[in-house]
């Protein structure tokens, strides 16, 4: 099953220069035709249905259950290189490694943004986040707007015209649950229970955006734990929140074990400031970051074990990924991008390439590795397809159905390209193994870091013509290719950019809507200012 990097573009050394060009062109044409064929099959979320109707007779039959359960576990600022199973030597992630050993690991899996809020908007809608309004700045402008995330005072959120995956799954007979960090607006109309989730339990912001027993900002107010749209606990014992989170998802699974469900668990780990429950402190060789990651890993193990205890493992897909790369400014308290360039806040590979782990014992070959391109953009479309439905037909959908990859029916997969947005700007495009940077800038990285391109102070820079890399053979983006040797690839990427930019539509920027302190969720709504008096009765 595994496709070695570059194997779809067969090695052509040892033949004449002219013959190389001819072979390269034919391989490119063949690959493009195949890719477009697969893309056309899967773009509307029909792959799962096709596989059920037309199983490939040359392979063992797939037991693809109708309406499987789907659990998405989303880490926060977990880097590509943070897990044992992705090469880190001292992390303690036995349960995520178990997911890898019993499931599939994707090596070229991307979040849709280099920071928190927009990444979540894309995961939940299957749409590039500028379409969802989760950005700041002015489309068309070349003024960098810095990091585009909501804070608890924001007036905006995920645009209310967007259809979340929970809203897609409900009409297909699914129970839906959300847990943990939300970060897509704190006003009632933006919260998960107003966006298609039957239940929500969690702190709807990052833990550095509220005050708790974890070192955090005094600017906003005490961390609220929401139950649906109501503040249930305030202030929150953030250090010990994971035990409550795990209890919530176990209860949800138990209640809904006989009906299909979709569950989104968005962990606070491993965003700064790091924290871990007392039982995990000093438990690893990676300091507080490692302890935080170990607690996230523990919660993954609890979820997998409960799926097995309920006897629903053969009709439950569990996915693990994360919203963006490691925050390098955190030093040893930040994560690791592994053999990639830069981290969070940048559109280099370290900012957006993420672990992508899929576990489904009856369907996914254990221990399999896929080099297919994939994205968190694809999770909603894949979920809806597996549930027997289609994503919304009245709007552009940027996700693909990854079912052929997960079942081993396709080594290339339906996705051939990835757009790298930052704020309102299209910074880079990857087409197959070639990535072109039109703009670069640093982000969330100290000035003693060895690579100046990553520094927070490194400004926005235009590249015209673009910087081109082969990110399969050069994932660290160290060696720009000579564009004169890659005219076909450059033209293809520029054509894709032109077509995309012409058709792209932005929703109004929700981060341009300003702030109001009264948007901070408070147990005592008349309390002002929020950072001094929000508290639930003991
Ligand atoms: Mg994040």
C-alpha cells in the first residue's frame, strides 16, 4: 500500500535530457488525468458510496459499515514531529502510537491554516477559511495583518451562514457532540450548541485567554466551562479539566452506542501555557510540554479503550490531527516540527503539515502508511460521505473524500493541491510534490532561532517569480528549484493560482467586527468588569 515519496513521478535518471523532458511530460499528463479522475469521483463526497456499490474485485472485500461513528480528536499546536510515531525520540505517546500501529499514518496531511481559529473553521466546514469569514484584513490588500484569531471579547465568529459538519450529519441520523476548546466565537449564536452540536462541554477559548490555576491572562476573565450555551462552572480548574472531558465523551458514547454519532474533541493540549494534571507532571523526558502531550495521549487511550469496551470499534473511525504547527517562541515549552521548516504562524511546512492518524480496525489496514495528500479540510466531506450523504451543494466545498485512501483503494488519493492562506492572503500553493511560495513571512519564533526566515520579526516578502520546492524530497524547503528546469510545473501552479483567485469568494471578515467585553461568557451576566466578578455560586 505505501507509496514512496515521488513514486508517482517515476525517477528518470540515466536517459537523455530531451527524453527526460518527454517522459516527465507524459508522466505528468498521466498523473494529472488520474488525479483529476479521482478528484472528480471524490470531490462531492461520493467515494464511500461508490466503494460500497463497486468493490474492487481484485482486492479483499471491504466491510464498510453503513453510518459509522466518527470521532475527531484535535490537538492544539501539536507539531508534525511531536509524536513518537512521527519520529520524536523522547515523547511519551503510547496511545497515539497505538493508533498508528493499528491504523494508518499519513505523512503529508495538512491543517488549513497556520493558527487556531481559521484552522477550526475549515475543519468544521470543509471550506477554505476565508470563505467562512474567519480572517482579519482586507481581501486584495498586500498588508499583512499578523495572526488572525478570535479572542473572548470578539463580536464575530464562524460566519452564521456556514454549515458545520454537525449540521451536515444531523439530517443523516447522527447524534453530535463537541468537547473542549471552540475558538470560533463566544457569543451564544456562535457557540457549538447553536451550530448543530446536540451537546457541548468545554472552555470555548484557549486557556491563555482566561484566568485559572494555569498561568494565564488576567485581561479577560475567569475561565468558564460551558454546558451547551450556559456557563456551568466558573472559574474552572483548568489543570484538571481533562478528567472531566474524558468523562464527558465516555458518557456520550455510552448513551449513543446504538445510534451513529459524530464527536469533535478539541483538546487544549499542547497550546501555551503548558499544563498537566498532577499525575502527569514530571512524568516524561520532555519537561512540561512532554507532560502536557502525555495527558493528551492518555485521553486518546481512554477514548480508544471505551470504544472497544462498548464493542463499537468496527463501526467507529477515530481521527487524530492538530490545528497548526508548534509555537517555536515557547522554546522547550513549544512543540517540534521535525524535519520541516519553521512553525506556527508561518506557511512553511512546519506551520501547517500535521500528524494525520486514522484508526478503524475493520476497515483500515493496521500499520499502514499513506503518502497521499490530505487535509483537515477533507474530514467533514469524508464524514458526510461515510454517513451516506453529500456536503452542501449550494456553495464551494474545498474538501475531498479520503475514503479511497483509508481503504487502501488509492495510493495517490483525491487531493492533488493545497492552498496555504495566512490571514486574507494566499501565500503558497502545493501541487503534487511541488510547492510555490508567492509570499513568505516569519511567525512566533525568537531571534536566536537558527533559521531567520522563521523569526517573528521577519517581514512579509513577495516572491515574483515564486520560490519553488519539491517538498517530498526537500520537506525542509532548503533548496529552491531552478524554475527554468520546471516550466511545466510552474505553469500548472500559476494557472491553478489564477483560476483559484478568480473564483475565490471571501465572506466578510468576522475579525474586523470589533470587540465587546460583555461577550466574555459569565455566570453572572450583569457583572462588570468581567475580569473582576464573573463566578458561579459555589
Ligand atoms: Mg493552535
